[in-house]
C-alpha cells in the first residue's frame, strides 16, 4: 500500500472521499446538532508500545486528565475509558497499557491480556507510534491488529521531527507494513491536530445511541482515579530509581457532605504504596519523609481540582517482595 498523496500534517489535513478542507478544518462544536436518531457512537482503542504518548493523547481527546502520564514505561496499567461527546457523535476512547515484550511476569501478562481484550470489541483502532520511527516493540503491537477493523496510523510527536521531508517515505514504508485506513501525523499537544483527529475518527463510528450521558468523561470511579494520581506522582518524583513494579492500593475512600452551604464535600483517602524491597521503601519515603510528603501534597492538590472537593490523604509504604510474579496478588491489586 502506498502512502496517500494527501497526508495529514499540522498545516494540511488529510482529504478523504466526500470531504473538503472546510469540513475538516471546521471546529466540531460548530456543526449543527443532529436529532437523536442520527447519533453516532463507538469504541476507539488507543494502542502502542510503552511511552509513545497514548495517555497524553487520551487526555487531550477527552479534554481533561483521566489517564496518568510519566516517563516511566508501563505507567498506564488498566483499561481507561474516556468519553467525549461532540454534537451528535460520542467518542468512547479506550487507553490501554503499552504492550510489554521485555518482561514476562504475572503483572505484564495481565497488562498484555488487557490490550488484546480491548482489540476484540472496538469499532476503530488508533495505532500510535512516534513519527518517523518504528521499532521491534512497535512491530509486536502491530502483530496484534487483525483484519476487518479500521486502523489509523497516528504518527505522534510530529513536533519533534526536524526533517519533515523524510516523513513521506517513512509513511510509504509503514503502508507496506499494514493496510492502514489513514495516516495521521500529529502532535497530541496541538489542539488543531486533536480537532482534526475527531473529524477523521467520526467517519468510522456506527449510527447508534450513545453509551454514556452527554457530560460524562470516564467510566472510572473517583476511587480508581485517586489511586492512579498517587501512582503518577510516585513515578514522576522517583524517576528511574524506582522499579516499574511498584503500585498503589486505595484502602479507604470515604465522602462527607459539606457541613455548611457553599462549602465543598470532604473526601478522605487512605493509600498504600507497595514496593518490592526495603531499599525501595526508603527511596519512596525520602530523607526525613520529604519525598512521600511531596508525593502526598502534589496528589492532593490535583485530586482537589479533579473532584472539586476538599481532600484529606494519608499514605503508607509497604514491602511485598515478588508481588508482580504472584498471580493471586496481582489480581488482588486490581489487575485482571
């Protein structure tokens, strides 16, 4: 398959049959709202190797942070559903863990099972790679894609490509690797690229009732999001020092109604950070407890903004040696 003559770039949207520049460039919100019987809705999987920008893309598409991000591989460990409703179309995006080929423990088997499970029941797949690059890890994910389901090649991080002239031959090469329905070079950090991606995705979704309410953003609970936010700050503030197998368990999540009119509700959260060695525990706590205090403060500030509530957060660190190789314990920590 050859790369199409009109490929999407920051400046030039891809043209497909029955479309014109005005239709694609227009902001989706400017279109007229169709009647209920004309609604479209569908599941869109976001897949790719670890650290390719899937969660950043998900958050940009939803318009709010619901999937955590960090430089550490395997930051996303669950199927995260993000919902965005624009006029008559409801886009249900599913962010998946990066498909892991380097480690074969019970945790990674569970994460990879999540990826393959998602691919079996979606209407559209966004295969995310870094623009101009393709590695063995990318190839492993590509092998999971089966015929009969539309797949868009999302060439992310276009803003980091210095020689744009080299992109066309790369896209042509990618076309030989898989029969992609469209190529979408873009940056998840560029709002215009996100608008353009919505226009492209909408064409592939079936006409059917919406799955969620118009204002819903995710199917995940606040308790789940709290655990994810703690884990994000944990990884961001420990960098490469802390192994990726560390995790977070929410032991308590309780809500209290506002005591006075005009006050916010109170959410009490107790979280346990699980590590595999005593040395990792000391690393998380930090000298004089400074690091865990900072993890807690940054998490609380972000959760208060996300939940529009006053948050009281307690955290502990526990050592559970070998938990990532223990299938029963992996399941008990919420990894199916």
